[in-house]
């Protein structure tokens, strides 16, 4: 028997670490990885509540979140490649113009 | 059970911190795989085997491979110079501490009242049950997801397409015509 709060605390910790990465790192790819970490933390909270209330629906929602996150990664990495082609860098500080 | 949870939580938080701290983007991606793996085991403990295995195939498999592919393609594992985010760092760290404190206070206040989870009974959350819900109650969102994925694929191709590729195709055509003409 594990109290639900432990899972929620773990989820909150992972989410905070993800925000830390988004705010502090300058490498755009690491920022992307931190976003994935935050998705993961949210999914963990979802699955915890799914177990607690004994429903399957929350698992389906997590499945949708995963699908949309995969689509987001595909688009985001294509954008990264395109930005690298024009700027020759993926430093977030240098992404300050809309038209490269 | 509690020991298993604490070991997994320790590994998950440790890999997340290492992912943020390491300077090399490839190491970050590898730590991300470890983190996804431990969270997948937590999903298994929580009675979601289908989600756990799709986590491993989708995240630890395809997403991180995509990351590694792009990192190696761009040769962007190291940014030149340090990372001196000057004033943002002094603003960001207190803000994150406030957020973490907020999470902590709220979780501690509800402590012991939310409930307990234990090992699920055998067959709980089987892929058959998930599939039944997915294709009856959530059939419409499922179709919408298909459209999102299709547009993502088309968008990624459109973004990655360059004029150079078009020119290459023209060159190819010209060569073909030259071969035909004589």
C-alpha cells in the first residue's frame, strides 16, 4: 500500500525539474527534453488517479497525450533542423527574429 | 512495495536532475531514456501495463531516437561557450522554488486524506479493456488524433523540404531528358 501523495509528490518534483530545464537551459534540444519530462509528470499523476478511482478512461487520456506529444516532437524537431540551417546554431538566445 | 517505489522515485528524480545538469545533449537523451523507463515501471505498478509498454515504445523508443538523430545530424551536442543566462537565472530559481513550495504545501495539506493505492489485481488495465473504452467511448477523439498525426507528418515534411531538393529533382529530370535526346 502506497499513499497517493507519494506519487503526486514525485509527479510534482518531476514537473518542477522540467520547468527548471525549460527556464535555465539554452540548448533548444534540452529544452524540448524538459518538455517531455513535464508531459511525463502529468501522465504519472493521471495514471495514479486512474488507479485510485479504478477507471480505465484516464489511461485512454494518457494514450492521447502520448500521441499528441509524439506529433509535437516531430514538428518541433523539424523546426529545430530548419532553424539550424538558417542560423547554424540552436542557441535559444539567438532565436530573436521571426524571419531568419 | 514501498521500497520499490522509493528506489524507482530516486532513480527517476536522479536521472531527471542529471539530464538537466549534464552539458552534453547526447547524455541528456540517454538519461531521458532511463527516466522514461523508470516511469514506465511505475505505470506497471499502478496497473497500466498497456500505457507502460506504449511509453517504452513511443517515448523511450521513437521519440528519444528522433532526438538522438537530430542531435547527431546537427552536431549540436555542445553549445559553444558556457550558459550565462544572466538575470533570468536569478529570476527563474526563486520562481521555481515558489512553485515547488506550492506543490509541497498542497500535497502535505491533503496528506493521508487522498487515499492509498496497492498492487492491482491480476488482469487489471489489460489492453483488451483499454481498447474497448478507446474504440467505443473515445472513438471520435481517436479519429481526431489520426488527423493530428497526419498533419504532423505533412508539416514535418513541408518544414524539412528545401529548395535544394527541388533543384536536385530538376537536375535529375534534365539528365533524363539529355539521355533521351541523343
